[in-house]
């Protein structure tokens, strides 16, 4: 893979490089990569996340498996009574109002067996970003917590009743390309 010379490389940190075989595209968002991967035209591409970028244009890339863009991950905060669970749920929504999350997510308050859970579910590629977001908000609960992609499936299998739910949209002001505009961007070296 031959990357182009990148000026202002730091503005690409957190975005993606897609290796199309005959060229690379620099500057895709996770949502754009997910849409590209849904197309048969781009089934053989390689995806890399830009973790660090230096002023000289050098970038630290990390390969990302294609499957990660199809998974959901989550964090689940359990409480033994409905009042504590509702407080956990409201505290999470309050934090989301103060500081929008890094990507779209679902927040549920649900009954599961003998307990209640506040569920935060999001695209798996954003697992680190959501962890950081929760830490920044000093979000804490008194009960047990679990997370990951496997926990999402256990939640879906075990949730008896969703008592409240809310979808929250990301803080990112970056416009996401879709459809034909995204296909055209895949032909360029720099997406943005």
C-alpha cells in the first residue's frame, strides 16, 4: 500500500484509510467505511484506522477487520431495583445532553430476570470512544457492569421488557458521504 503525501495529517486522526488495491483513499469516517463494505464492489478492500499523525505527514495506522463494522458493542449497567436503574438511565441521558456521544447509540432501561439494566449499545468500532466518553462524564453505577459485543447478544436474548428507550445521535459535525457521493469519493486519494 502506498499512501499519498499528507499535509495537515493531524486532521485525519480517528478517520480511516481504505486500500482499494490500485489506490488508497484517506479520510473516510467509520459510517462511510461501513457503507462501502456493504457493497459487493468493495468486498476486497483493506481498512486501517489512523491512530496518530505527525506534522511531517507520517501516520500510525492500525488494521481493522471488516467484520467490526457489522457488529454492535455495548455497556450494560445492572441494578437490583427499578429506582436505582432509572437513576442510572437518567444520569446517562443527562450526560448525553451535556456532551453528545461519539457516535449514534441506543440507550435502554430494561427489566432482565430479577434485575434491571441500563443498556448503552453502539457500533463496535466506537468501543474505545464510548469508554472514553463515559470516563469523561464520570459515569458510575453501584451495580455490576459488563460490556462488549457478546454482552449485546446476551442482552437481546435476556431482556424481558424495555421500559424506556432513546436513540442518541453523534456529536460529530462532519458530514457523512452516502450513495453515489461515497462511491465517487472512493475514487479519490483524499476523501476530505
